[in-house]
């Protein structure tokens, strides 16, 4: 493609031909490619970013879409708690990015090192990538410093809150624990990724212990004053798990892996055989360093119709990194926001009005190897803001909802990646 | 039991070589109101999952009836009730017309030939209302069954059998009476038959 001019290249970029685009276009001053007037960079290939990249290309194949994502594999966080109980294996939650390539998304498996909103460019390892608009779906980073001893113990004290090697490693720690052992897991203070996730995890670990290591116990230390999501449904589910002890308002402030102890803010010391600390969270470093976070220094406020940052023009933030919308930090929401931001960016680049688009949320939680509970949220747009119409919970757990959960996963994984 | 993979190729929307824009799933009218459905129902309503109905190509009148029934609780669904209310607030006609206009995507399905053959024999009792090939009859308010996922169809038959879908609706009394004469295996065969049609 080296002899094809950029204009000819863009004209022809209606299909899956754009993959080789950037590498042949190196220019001076650290710019890998000159501004094209039609380039959108997407930072992060998770539930929000991968969706946005695909839908940008579907809505306007003349837009060049570059997705920056270090990982070559997409690993689903939803359903990954089932890996801890051995009900699922991680490969069944792992997918490639080839589907996005067939849509003509240019994948660069590297880290976006910095976002320069003033210059409209992103720093990568070998220079800068200019953009016309950027969609940032950066996910969360952990606030290691909030728990004494955690930063130094990252490799052994596992979070398993980003599905991948840590998920498999924590499952192995649980399998290798002697029967009669004590598992301690922590729930971080809100806001954090996937509000019901820690409680689903408690169910999965308790189910595993009950069926495989019946003399063992699980202690859940929750930093919050009560169960954050689906509280009544989880409390009912835990009736089946007498091996599970739940302590609210028990924020863990210290971990000592040598002594195998955690300490709560009240000074209670708890010994463990296996520990799973889900650390406090904030938006990922790149948006913190670009000063896109609000007064809380943790999360990004955005326009409810376009997801454009309230702090920087031409920068759209989606997914778990956002705050100020009445939505949970869930995969379904990130997927919906990816579509909304993509449609808004395409409209803005083409000088068209942005159509109001309301997200929705579905969230399934596995309370055993076969039963599921769910919550759904319906929204509308009112005076430019996302407003909740209704939240509804399933009346109780059911294998029917397990079928629905599998159906949801099947269709949404395709919606993101195929 | 003989199983074979049948690759169907119905309703392929071919983009015009002359460059005439064809409205795709993301720029068709109504997309801004229907887009979020794809999380569970697939892009353009082309669900590939067993438990979720295909919305692509669904008759607008039946889509609207389903939304009304979910919103009112005649069809009980914790998931669909709030979303049905959301669709009604947004304008059910736009969403119904969007999905009615979406082509069915080709889809690989596992076909159990013995089940399909048995289901075809039993379908005589259904054909009086749903038609010989399960295409439905809009004038009489009878929906098409063609090409819906077998697990979804079977679930709905079980709900009718237990009178948990549209309880007490006079028009459905004979349908429910028929369902009560069938056991799980028979319902599964019927579902396999109708799932195999229209593709």
C-alpha cells in the first residue's frame, strides 16, 4: 500500500483494508501519522472501547479508527467469578480482536502513554498519534496506597478484579488451600467496578468451599455500611451458605502477607489462609494524568448525550471511568455508552445534530453453579440528562435467569467484538 | 440421532455496487431508540443465543403487542418489564418499525433431523392458526414462529401450558389446552421444527 496516497487510501477505506494504514505514514516531529481530519482514536479495548471502535466503523466507514489496547486478547470480567468456583474456565471467556479488524478498525496493541488534549494527540511508545476526536474507555486503576502493605504484596495478595492471570491464580490458591482454612475477601468502598461483583464472588467462593472444602469458611469484610447491590437477593442467597460470614462497615486498612493477617480500620486483626483484596478504585491513570477527573480526583464527569468530557474538548470518556450518571459501572452500560459515544462522534465529525440516546442496564449475578439473580435499569433522556425510569430485580434466583445470563453473554460478546 | 449443521443464507442485505447507500443496522430510522436492545438481542435484533428471541424481521404489530404485554405484566419478565416501559416512552412505533425492517442474518443452527420430523408431524394441530409453515396470520393476531430459537419457543410453550403467559386471555384458551396435552419432549420437537423454518 506504500504507493497509495493518503487521500486515495481514505477513499478506499470502506472495508477491511485499513490495517496497514499507519505504519507506512511516518512523518517528522514524532508524529506517526499526519492529522487526517477523519481520525478517531479509541483508548482501551474493553467493553466500552471495543464497542465504540466497531460502531464507529459501522456508522461511517470513511472514519479512520485506531484502537490502542495493550492486550491481544479480550477477557470478559462478567462470568469470571465462575472461574474461582471452577464452574467455568478462563478460555471460555477469552476472545481475539479479529472481528474488529474485519470492520476496518486499526488495532495497535500498545499502551496509550499520555493524552494531550490541547494538542489533540496521544503519546505512544514511538511517537504521537494525532486525532480529531478521542474516545477514552480506560477502565479502573487500583489505589494500592489506601491499604498499608498492599503495594509491596501485589504478586501474592490477589485482586482478580481484572479478569486474566490473577483470576486463574486466585482459583488455584482456593483449590490448594487445606480444608478447614479461612478465606478472607474484601469489598472496596463505592464507587468501584461492578457493584454486585464482590457479592457474586462471595457466593461463588462459598459455593466452592461448601461443595469441595466443607470445613472451610469465607469471611467477607465490606468497607461499605451495607451490601451495595441486590442486597435482599444476596442476603437470601447467603442462607444457603452457613460457611459465609459477612461483616459490614469493616474497611481493611492493612495487609501483612508474612503473618497472613489483615487489619480493619477499627484495629481488628483477622488471620487468613487465602486472601482476596479488591482494592479501592479510581479512573485509570491516563485520564487522571490528563486532569480529566473531577473534584474527587477519581472519576470523569461527562456530557450525558455525547460523553464528551466536561474538562476537555474532543475527548469523550465512557465506561467505568465516568461518574455523575445514574448508572452502575457495568459491562452492559459500557457497551451502551460505546454505541452512544460512537454515534455522537460520527454526528459531530459530519456536522450533524446529535440524537439523544438513552442507555439501559442488565446485570446477572451467579449465586451458585446454576442459579442466577438479576437487576435491570431502564433510562430516558430528560433535558439532556440521563434519568432512570425504573430499576427492577428478579423476584429470586432461578435457572431460567441463568439461561438468560448465558444468552446475554453470547449476544453482548458478539455485539462488542464480532 | 442425526445432527447436521445447516448454514442458512436468508435475507442477506447486499450493499449496492453503484454506491447507493443502504440503511444498515446503525443508520436505519429508529436506531437511536433501538440500539441498546442489541446487548441482549444481537445487532439489528439478530440474536444468536438460545434463550433470546430474534427481533430482526419481526412484524411490527406483534412487536408492539409484546411490548404492551411486558409493560402491563400479561407477559411476566423482570428483565423486559422496565425495558418495555422504556420503549413505550421512547415511541414503540419507531422501535417496532426498526426491527421489522432489519433483515434476518444468516445463522448456523444445529438441526436435529429426527426432532424436526417429529415436530413437523405434530404441527398439524398448530397449523390451523399459525399456518402450514408457521408464518402466522396478522389479520387474526397470530404471530410467525419461523426461525425463532428453539429454546425460546419451548420456554414460551411451557409458559402457556402453565397459564403464566397472558393468563385468562380467551383467544389463547385453545392454544393452552393443546399445550397441556404435550409433554416436554413433544414441546421440544415442535420448537425444533419451527426453529428450522424460514431460514
